[in-house]
């Protein structure tokens, strides 16, 4: 490893005057990039198609914040299921911690939406219109003329249109694809507020991918900061094998027919291809850095150069700091990994159990606010209650209330509970003075709630009367 550590006091995208250094990554190809393309375009296909797919009559994914209703693979989750959401978030935090401890920032390079859209969509369009990195530099430094204006207008127009598509796709996840279709084919004047919001969000997305770019990863994203406190010497990252690359006398340019090992030269031929292809502008040879998003571009570039000069590939690869020191590649278990894995397994097991056993209906009986008891006549009392009913399914049903245990009686009560609704119903319990005395002070009553003649819930309450 180079002794010069000054790179840790600097940002690769900021010059000495504090001005931004625009990053022009070289177009990359190779084994890892091909795998990333397959994975990334599969995720993009799912992202754009998923809102339009249905399961059990529902969208497979819907996060309707306005109506407080989530649908995940055909299952509806309401605010009453918030405990599942909270448990899922705890599990997600543990999973992110475990994943980072083992694989570092691998998620950023392979699955992060920012990286996928930037590198696999917007950057590809930029290469197609403006050319590779050297041509882009030349174009940006050139005087404004017809060609430059055409290319810039074309590129930024396409960028904004794709951002508009992204914004509409995210909206489909919130309000549903069917509702989005209605809005899109309706008179825009009826949806001026929504149209303005979409334009604003589209412009924000456009600004992120056209101008912010790597700044999101290197400066804004909190996950990059989190990585710094979760990584240890056993974490696997995209890393430069400095022992092999530096040798005894450091890296040196390649020369034919020389024995680098005898001369004490490292395998790094100082071609700087790993720097040229980096989308965040860093030099991976300086060691693990927060700005590195583990995108594997440097791995492909280095492997190509090593193969070109007849040297062993893998000078830059997936390896831990400990692996570089010991020469042992691959993942190794440690106490933190065991601990995170155990906690995550418990949370996932509990979450699966709660999800599987979750009822499709919620019923809650409470005493009507501000009431105690009513005297109907000298021999009869009544209590008033509120029944909250939530049907989480698309199937309506007839609801009937019956007394299962207790001396109270309930007037005939039957109604239809529509699909996907939350309703409140008021009802009364009646008890004679004699039964009330026999039952003791505030006797307990168990009420059965039947759907289509089948008992689906039991609710316990108490009956209030005068003191004797």
C-alpha cells in the first residue's frame, strides 16, 4: 500500500479551489459488467412492469399512503397491521448491517436504483449521443455550435422524458396503475395539482441523473456513511491487492521481456485504467474508500489489461483486507456475522409467523364514549357500544352478533360488511335487573361475531348498571 494517505483528506470530485471536478468515466465492458447488465435490466423490467401485474385481483405491489393501504403480493395490509411494518423495518436494518459486514457496499454497485439508472440507462444514452469519455470532454470544451446544441438538447430532452416515466411509475405504486390510467386519459385540467407534482418530481429526478450524479453516492447517501462504521478487516469489498500490485519497489509501467518479479516490481503496470473507468473518480489502488460503490468497473478494466500483457487476472477483485494480508480469499465467519444472523433469523421467523396467522378481519368492541347505562324501565337496563369492523379482503359478507356467554341479550343485528372497508356500528346490550343482580357488579359479556354464519371473532366487554 502506498504510504501517501493524503487522498483521505480530499474528495476526488472537488479541486483545490473547492470547485467540482466533473467525472467522465470511460465506457466499460467485461464479464462483471455483463453480469451487472443482466441483473440491472431484470430489476428495471420488474420495476416498470410490477404496478401493472395483479394477484388475487390486486396489484402485486401497492403502497397507497393516501388511503393507508399497502398490498404486497396479493395481501392487503392496513394501519392495524403496522406492527408488521415496524418489525419489517427492524429486520431490514439488521439485514443491511449483516449484508454490509459481509459484503461491504456490494448493494450500491449491483442493486441501488441510483447506480442502476445512472450507469445502465442515463450513462448509456450519454455514450450513444456524445461518445466515450474523451469525446465528451472535447464536446464540453468546444464552442457552442449546431452540433453541440443538437446533442445537448437531444440528450437532456431524453433524460427528462425518462425521468417523467420514472415519476409516473412511482406514482403507479402509490395510487395504482388503474387509477393512473384514468388520470392520464382524463382532461389534464381536472388534475392540475397532480400534474404539477409529477412535473416537479420528474425535474428532480432529471436533476439527480443529469447533474448531481455521483454526488448522490459520495456525499448525500447515508448508506455510504454507514458503511464506514460497519466494515471490518473481514468484510469483502472490491479491493486492490496491494501486496501483489506494489511488490518490493512499487508499481511500474509494463515493458516487454522483463522479469518483474526479479526486479521487485509489482504486478500493477500503472495504466490507470481503473481510475479512468471509475464512476466516482477515485483511485481504487489507494485502498478502501467511502466513495467506492463496488461497481466492479475497475475489476473489468484491470482484468482486461492484465490479460493483454499476459499477467494473471484478479489484481482488483472481491477480497477482504484480511484476505489480502493472508492470501486467503472468500468469506469468513466471525462473531458479528453470527450475532447479526441469529437476530435476523429470529425476527424473520417471528415476522413470518405473524404474517401467516394474521386475520383477514379486525373487530373491536368498545363502550360508546361518554355513556354508562340507560334505564329502559324499572326492570331493564341497556348499555351502548361501538363495533369497529375492518374487512381486509375483496369478499363482502353478512355480519351477525350473538351472545356467547353472559346474561345480556342483544337485539337482532345483521348487516353486510363490504369489501376493503372500515366501518363503525353502534349497538346495545340489554339486561334485566334480576339478571344483573345475579351476575354481580359489572358482569362480563362475551359477544360472538359471525360472518356468513361462521364464528370469526370473540370480543369481551362488561355491562354497567346501578349499584345495589
